[in-house]
C-alpha cells in the first residue's frame, strides 16, 4: 500500500481513532475503524494512481477519516452527521473554509446512490466501496449483514445474497483507476455471488 501523511492527517487520524474508540460498540461491526483504515489506504492508492496533488490527496484522506464517524450517532443520514463532526474539528484546526467545503462534499458524495462531482469525490466514493473488488468482499458483506441485524433489520441469507448481487451489478466505479483496475475484480466477485 502507498503511504502518505501530513501533520493534519496525523492529527485527524488521532482524533477520529479516539472518537471511534470512545463511541465503540460491537453492533457497529462493518462501519468501524477497520473499514475507515481500509478506505484511507484505498484513497491513498487511488489518489496516487490518479496523480492528484499532495494537497488534494491530503483533503481526500482527511475526508476518508471522517466519512463514517456520523454512523456512531445513528445510521440514518450518517453522511450529514459525519460532515458536522468533521466541520467542528476542522474549524478548531483552522483549516481553510474552501478545504472544509471540499471535505464535506467528498463525504456527502459517498451517500448511496453515489453522485461524485469531481475527482476528489470520485476517489473517496471508489475507496468507500473498494471492498466490492477485493478478496475481502464476502467477509465484508457478512459483517454488513450482521450490523443490519443488530439494527433489527430482518433479512434472510437468500434475500441478502440477492440484494448484494443487485447492488454489485448496479455499481460503477468513477475514477479511471476504478474503471480499469477495480471493476474487472468486482466482476469476478459478482460471478462468485
């Protein structure tokens, strides 16, 4: 995995890890710190392949750290809650308003159905659903089903498989890297479904 860090990313990482730790519950077994770390790593990989600037990469990585923090306040509209958490923190960090707006837009773009409007939003969207093209697809799918069960959402294994298949069939990656590299891997997982 490509490594990338800045002082702002390191402070954000510490803050978000603390936030998730303070709000930890076993019921959030998919949208947890492991998912966040995987999305951050995927952002760095995809961002480097898309040859964005270091400043742009910093922006999308900070957005990745915050993108699911709102889930700890409730799964409904968690993207909006994540933006609020990020904005409060980034204001204290004296991050410029324009960068804070870009981070907010990246987070909001991850809402399903994804509707990214620029390369930074595309990178975070592709990173958020990176697992659809990974060897961890089935493991992650099982964790998401378990998380939904904790929310009292009843779904049979057969219905979940059908829903997963429909979701994966409909998914399109947005970045050139996602289209060229990730999409063929997604198709392999789809065939296994």
